[in-house]
C-alpha cells in the first residue's frame, strides 16, 4: 500500500539551528528519501509563496498566502510504498520535522490514484 507522509514544520525551526545542525537535518531528509519503498517526494517553497483559490457563488477568489494561520505549515511530503501502517510509521518517525516541533501526518493513498 502507498502512504503519503505529509510533513508539517514549525515556522522558524530550521532557522534556529546552527549551520552545522541545518546540514545534518538536510542529510537526514536525504537519507529518508533513499529509504526502500520511497516512491517520491518534494519539499515546498515557503508558505509566503502560496496562492489560495476559492470558488464562492461561481466566482473565483485568488489570494496570496495560505488559507489560515497555523502553528505548523505544510512543508513537503514523501510517497512511500510500505507493507502496513506500522512500517510507514517507522519511516515517518525518522523525518526531522517530527522532532523539531512539527508533525508528520500519514495518510493511505487511494488505490489507483497515483
């Protein structure tokens, strides 16, 4: 089964690290990317670059930025092929954001959707 590992980062968490710590965290992300069963993934540009689209009463409303202010921002994702949720959870726990004040949401991918 495929699982989306949705990475939510705490704003400013990476910037609070020393350059050496930032490099080590980057290396951890690259190591997770090489995990067996990893199908893909990507980091996202900062939330300030987002554009949000809504349609209300058949009118399109386009605004800069995210939908709402939150303490965590959607920063990237991995797509993992794993035998079960336990295996996906093991990989998710290795994603640095999970220990740096953020979170990793694991969601099964609907079969045939990828």
